[in-house]
């Protein structure tokens, strides 16, 4: 089993273009690939409830099956267990799950696994050295589909390949100069499950890190649904954090347009997001 450590960032409408032009990526080769993914769960949503993601990914080189466990996350930084192996086609490899991750899914649940939603996106990838760390920068642009519903993917993932996790935040701070971005909590699998079944947000939030994570999840929900109650919840949690940066973000949310949530995040907000993160997790 490998451990995946990454910083997940949501991008505003102008974010992808600005990122491609960013000086921090200048001079680095970019690789592009189209990726199609099908995610699986039981009818009773056993994997979703355990925060496990199981997918088959179709790549230009063939098929990969991936299983990711819940791991741990704080303020947008995620560390998860991950198993990945090649398979021959687009059918689930049940024997591979038993071999690679025998203790993650019960045998009775393995027999009930069915496709639930799909993600299709183009990935643009750069390899960056930041503060003696090696980081994979992946820009994903595409769509999540669940039945006749869909939401856009506009996501940046900074994945640590070697070195200290603090380098992820240093690189994010560099990219925040001119790119509309913010930390995000929800993975594509979580967003797909929410598109299928609806969003469930945390209650009984007490401390600053919890308010921070709750704000991010409420924003993920608002930007996928446009529902004002999620926007209000995000603003409430940001206000509860204290600090000038969080207050500015909460104020901007109060004036946001629920019919156009994708336009809310601007490049000017990016450094406020990183400052609010440091305030919440200090």
C-alpha cells in the first residue's frame, strides 16, 4: 500500500487559464491525458459511509483499478491509503481486491458492488521541485456524471512525491499569486456520491479546525448545487474562525450570486484563503 499525500484546491472560472500561464510552471514540461473513471459501491452505500473510494480508470495505456481509504485530512491536506493495479478490462477485479486490500471490504459487500457514477476529465500534469520536495501538479478539467445529473470538475491537486508536506503549502502560496484558488475538502468520489445521494454536512462544530473543514465542505456543496443554505453555512463557519482574512471571505460570500457560484472565487481571494488556513490550524 502506498500513502497519498496531497493538497486539493478548487479553481475559479479564470483559474485554469491563469495557472497555465503562471511563472511557477514556466519551463516545465506538461503532459496531458484524458481519463475516464467509474466508481463503485453497494446499494447500501457501504464504501461511501466508510469513506472508501473504489474505481476503474481508463487511461491511454489501459485500465487501472484503484482503492483509496479514508485516511486523514485537515484543512484541505489529505493523507490516504491507496492501492492501484492494472486490470485487463472494464470489469471489477474482485480477486485483486482480496489480494491487494483484503481487510478493506467484507466478502458479502464485494458481491454487491455496482457502478454508481462516473468522472471524465482531461489531466494536465507538471513535476515541480519546491523546497527540496518533489510535487506533482495536476490540473483536472471535466465532468462528474450521476444518472442525468452532472457537475463540472475544475480542480488542482498538488501531490507530494518526496520531501516535506509543508512544501505543498509553499507551492500553493506561489500559485496563489494570480490564480483563483482555494483549499477544498471533497474528493471527486465524495462529490459524485453527493450528486447521486445528496450532501451531508457536519454538525456540532466546536473548534477552529472543525469550523475550517466545515466551511470548505459547505463551499464544495454550494458550488455544486447553488443552494443558498450551503453558502450561508460556509459564511457562518468562516465568521466563527475569526481573523481578517476569514472575515473578508465571509463578507464576499454574503454578496455572492447563488445562480452563478462558479464566478464567486477570484484571484484576489486566493491569498486570503491561505491566510485563513494558517489562522485556523495554527
